[in-house]
């Protein structure tokens, strides 16, 4: 980022307990926001339902990927991906679903957040489909053996699952995917030009004797031997 921009957007600070963001010309009023951007049309205003209907069930049955958003008790946010074979999310009924917690890096950011703040937002994707399914609700951590056993893969039963009680459910339009052309392979960069996650991790952790090669080997071992 250019030095000049860094000097303008240097840091956030606290004033009387409130975080003040160091950005110029900020909009701070909801009425002003709507005056600038307008109001939703009748379709958007009426598209939210409070349960999983047959259309939502069809979408979930074909979705292999969900982006999961949580926040802790103080409001600090986190977003995390979850993915598996299509239909990996178990629907218990029209108001409840389960997301298996597969082996990860043990940071358990989402799970710790849920323990202190049950509100959760989910964004389900289907490869090739530009519209997405958004589900908002309340979450808890489930360890019921009967429920978990039904989500076993390669004979490995997840230790936990995220249970979600649906409060809002609606289709999100395709504009972001159309703008980004995310599902269009012709727009994808050559793999050789992509950022190296191993190089990024090595630069961030700054641990002695742990460089890009060591981290790349550890990542590949994890991906091939510890998915479940």
C-alpha cells in the first residue's frame, strides 16, 4: 500500500470506550444510508422466510460448502469456511440443521464464539450457481452420539457438530459472482502466479528453522492424512 495511504488510514483508536475508525468522510446514520442507496424493492423486502422449505432443502442437498460467520460476546467477528461432499449438512427438521465439525487447526474460533454468543450467519454455495442461500439463526455445540454417528465419513465420527436453529432464510442475488466471474475458469489465474500459502505462513509465524518448505510439507501431510 502506498505510504501516503498508510499515513491517512494508520490506526483505529478508542474514545470513551468506543472504537473510532480512522477513515475520512464516514457515513454514520441509517437514514442517510437509505437516502443515498434507496430502499429495497418489494421482492427483496418479502423474500425472507423463517424455516427451511422444500426449495431450501434442495439447495442444501447440493451444497458442498458454507461460509460460517460468528462473533464473540464483545462483538469481535470471525468468518470460517466449512466444506465436504454435497449434502454434508444434516437437516433435522424445518427449523434445525447440523454442521459436522471436522478436524482443523484447533483454534476453534467459531466454536468459542458460539459458547459466548449464539448468533450465527451462514452462506451456502453450490459450484456453478451464482445465487447463494443465506441462513441466520442461533447456534450451539452438539455432542449427541446418535446425531454425530450419522455424519461419519471414512468410519470417522465427528466429535462435535454445530447445531443451528433457523430464524431467517433467503436467496442472495448473483451480482457478486457475476462481477467476480468466480465460477468462470477462463478468468482464473495460472496456478504458478497464485500466492503461496506456505510462504505467507512462514513470513507470519517467524519461527526458527520453519520455512516455506517445512510448512508446505506439513500442509500437504494434513490435507492427505487428516481430513477426517
